[in-house]
C-alpha cells in the first residue's frame, strides 16, 4: 500500500489542505489518508461568519471542524482580519458614512471575541491578520488604486489595527497560536517590511506566535523579461523563512499551490489545458518544482511546523477560473483524486 503524505512527513511538519464546504465531503478519503491539518477555504472568513452585524453563523464551519477533529487533524482558522471577503457594514454605517476608529475597533473586538471564543480549544492556529503589506513594502491602506486592494481596516483604524487584532484574539483563546499571513514573500522589499512589522509587534509585546507564507506559485514562474531573478525563487522563499524564524517565530506554509501555467503569461483560449491534454513534460516540470520546494521545506523543518496546500485535488482549486474556461491543475492529486508525478516527487527522499 502506498505511503501517506502525513506519515512520510511526520518527523518534519504537519501537512495540511484547505477544504471548502463541499470538498471536505467529496474529498474525505484523500483528507483522511494524507493530511494531518485542515484549513477552511472560505467558511471562517468575516463575511461567512458575521454577514450582518452581530448575526453569527457557525453552521458550516462547525461541521468542518468536527470532521477535522474526528480525524485527528490540526485546524487552521482563516482569516480574522483581512481587507477582502469582509462586509461593507464593518466600515460604513447605514448612510454610507465611514465609521470612527473606536466603532470599527469595537466591531473587530466583538467579531474576534465571538469567533475565537466559539472555536476555543478547537482551532489550533489562527491567521489573525492577512495581507497587510504591499509589494513595495508599504502598508496596505484605503488609498490603493483598485477597490479590491484597499484596506478599510487601515482606513478606519490606522496601523494599530494589526496589534489590536492579536490582542483580542489572544484574550479570546490564550492557547490558540496566532499568525500573521501574507503572500509574495520572495520579493525583497516585502520580505523586509514583513520582518520589520513582525519585529515591531514583538517589541511592543503583541501576542504573536508565527508567520504564514501563502506560496501561490507557478511551475514556470514567468516569461516576463522585466521580472527580477528573485521572482518566485525558492532561494528567496528560504531567505524569508530564515529571516522570520530569526525572530523566534514559528513559520507555516499556509496556501501552497503550483499552477501549471506560466506566471503572468497571456494565453489564448486554445492554449488552455484540460485534464486530458496536460503535456507530460509540463507534468514533470511541476513535479520537479514541488520536489525542489519540499527539499527546501525539509531542510528548514526546524522552523516550519505546518505546510498546507490551498486545495486537495485538481478538480477543486480556486485557480480554475471557470467563467473564462481556464482550468488549472496545481495540486498533488489529479481530477480523479489519483496521485500525480508531483505526489511521487514530494514522497521521494
Ligand atoms: C480564495 C478562495 O480560495 C476562493 O474560493 C475565494 O473565492 C477567494 O479567496 N489568499 C488568501 C485566501 O488568503 O483566502 C484566498 O482564498 C486565496 C488568496
């Protein structure tokens, strides 16, 4: 019988997967066999748990947590404070006026008290704040040009929103481990800014246990000649891990996937792959990329407690943009839930 991921990695780190309200059921076998940790992909986001003020809905998340616990999996809670998937009422009142700092802090506290309190003793790790830093290393504010990039947490509370969120979360469950989570950790300016943020939180006595690296990557990082060599480089991800760990923080890889497409490349529809047309050579390249990543994770395993994939198998991934007809195949298991070359690659050491 084939060995499982979680057994193979038990001396290194927990291996997790993000599941949603459907996939934890129809991918139950893979979850139970291979994974020792689970994240809710959307079901613990602000808009899911508190769609209108003080009206909490824990039904879906409760079922998923029960599944995880009954299968001895660690549970990652994702995400308490984020600029996306958070309802407008949090920041704007009925007449569309921006709320005051004190009002939004009270809303944040109430949300965190209820959510972290509800899952006390069941959620092991919380992504407390997600994506607060921009590529140039500046703080994400309400002035970012695209609407979906704006942070109204910053726009109402100011930079102290980060520390406040950690204090509230710690008060609600002193035993839960608390993480700051962000993406593109291979970009030097971003890496430095995240390091500086973490360091200043620690110096202020903010209760933070670790840092999450999302790690949404591509098999072929980019064909853009303007992209610097650090773009998606494993070496720079390793630097980030070691830099953050030098602060005494735990590191987790929280949202790993490796797209089959070239990063940023403009494809014609006719170039999209389907499950049956993935070139063997590309499947092998993806496997090699996963092998290199996991070799790096293993040699840094003293810093890393959990490596979580953002999905389970290729039939359910956020990278498949169904409206444009472009499916992606970024996971270790294929659309039929069978292990791919990438699975064999991470198991081969
Ligand atoms: C994504 C989910 O996978 C999608 O289903 C949803 O439509 C949008 O959010 N970074 C994060 C995750 O921190 O919460 C995002 O999840 C992916 C990017």
